[in-house]
C-alpha cells in the first residue's frame, strides 16, 4: 500500500485507483465514522462513499482532486470564495432533515475539490449531534488560528474567515467560548497552537462583531 496522506490521528493509503484506506493510529473504531458518512450520503450530502469499515480501518472511494487547502496554496482557489464554500457546506449540513449533526472540524484541509462531484467533505471522526452555531464557531476559530499565525498565507486565512463569517446563517459569538474550550482540550494541538487561541478568538470576535 502507498501512503498518500497523513492527518493528526490517521493515515490514508491508496489501495488502487478507486479505493483508499483510512487507518486510525490510536486504535479508534472506524465503524462510527462510517455510519455517520452513510447516514449523510443517504441525505445527499457530499461525502466519500464508504465501502467497508472494520476496527481501525475505513475503506472509501478514492476522490480525484486536490484539497481546498492545496487549491488555496497553489492559487487555483481564492480565499473569499473558499470561506463562502465552507459556510455553504455548513449550511447544507445543518439543513438536513431529521438530524442535528455537526462536523466540528470543517476547514479547507477537510474538503476535496473534485471535477466529477464538486466539493466533498471528509474526516468525520469528530462529528456529533449539537447546535449549528458551535459548528460554525469551530470552523471560524480554526481559520482564525491560521490568520493570527506568522505563516505567509495568514492574510488569506483572514480574508477567508471574514467571508465565512459574512456568509454563515447562524450566530457564531454565543458559541465561541465552547469552541475555544474544545480546541484547547484537543490533545492533537501543539502548545503553540493552544497559545494562539487568545488571538484567534479575539479576531473572530472583531470580525463577527
């Protein structure tokens, strides 16, 4: 198997031209994420097709296309449309009938831009039921963390964040403290990322206010 991607909690391998394997490194059960994705696919939400799930392994369709993050970095996607796209995907998710499902980690790295299907949302490990405003606040805070960083693409992240906040349909500020607490408790964040949360929260409040 050839490894084609590594996240904070899982590795992704190409099985062949049509299938990938997502394998959790920490022993998490992949069947929960698979069930969430099957449920979303049944509502017509853009997620990868689940082919098999067992133990730590999740086999899915191979999505042909770059992540939205890669498209931003190579200049094929602009920050403002990217922020609007994240807002649209959040709005579509929260409008699904019979569910209050949240992604809670929806950012440009978790959107694959495909030619055949358009944008497809991946990585549903953190999904849970809840209030839509928390989902929007989490996405905003993640973008803000990049925007306040010394990275050369920080201005683009700020522009994308402003576009996201202008486009979401649910108030973000009431849920920002909860989003901040969840990010601070994330064991996958570095000490530097946690230290940046003060500035990130302040930026979201300034732009949303």
